[in-house]
C-alpha cells in the first residue's frame, strides 16, 4: 500500500548519494619519441662500430708488417753470421795450406821457425773451430763451394811464385802472411761482436789472443828485411 504524506508533515529529502570521481587514466605513452631516439642513435652506433673495425684491421696489418720485417732482419743477420763463419773457416784452411807449402821455400832461419809455429797454430785452430761451427749448423768439411773458392788465396799463391822466381820470396811471404793474418783477426773480431754464443766467443777470444803476436812478428820481419 502506497503511503502518502500526511498534511502537516514535511517531506524528508532523500539522503544524498556519495559521488565518486572517475579515475583519471594514465597519460598515454609516446612510442614515437622512443623510436625517434633509437633511429637517431642507431646510425651513430653503426658508424662507431665501422671505425673500430677499420682501426682493428689497420693495427693487425701494422703488427703483421712489423713481425714480417723483424723476421726478415733476424733471418738476414743469422745468414750473415753463418756466412762470416764459413768465410773464417775457409780462410783458415787455405792459409794453413799456403803456410805449409811455403815452409821449404823460406831461406831465413828465423822466418822458417816463425812459419813453423804458425803452421802448428793453424792446424790446431782448424781442428778447434769444428765444434763452434757445428753449434751454428755448419760442418767444417762441407763449406759453401763459392766461399771456398773466394777464400782460396790463389792471388797470394801467384804473387809468392813470382817472388820466388825473382829471389825476393822471404820478404814477400812475410808481407803477404802478415796482411793475411790481419784479415783473419779482423773477421774474428767482427764475428765476436755479433754472436751471442758463449762457446764461439771463447774460441774467438783465445784464437785472437794467440794469433796477434804471430801476426806482429811477421810484420816486424817484413819491416826489418823490407
């Protein structure tokens, strides 16, 4: 049954309903800004990577060039050292032959005695050099034929024969051998300054020390009888 307001009664207003504000939606993301930023840095990153790759390649090429150059230099020095040793061995061998052939042609007793001592020295030195040569992979009896030919002393032998025919053998021989021994000593010093082999250095040092007085004696004989 519907109820009606009685006269004299005031109509009570309906209670107010609470009002709720609708939640504010979060601001929309701006994907385009992020994409633009990535697009901006992407070419730069790519450019930096390309530069780094070029630098790496250049460094690698430079390092390779240095390694190749050092290898060539080291190989050249090693070969030069071996060639000097072969020249020394060949020169000592040919000098021993020249000295031995001269012994019976020398007239002076003093020069003959000096030559005899030199022959003994050369025989011993040619024996002792074999071990240091082997350390450098060189066999004394298998030297390069071209080097053997260049160190044969054929020019000295020819001049000595002319001196014998002209009766001036002794002083010519003393002069030639004094010069020959000086070249041997010079070559020994050159090898000694370039090698790091202890055994070879010891051999060269002892050889030079023993040979220098003999070389000086031949020079003195030549100066006195020249």
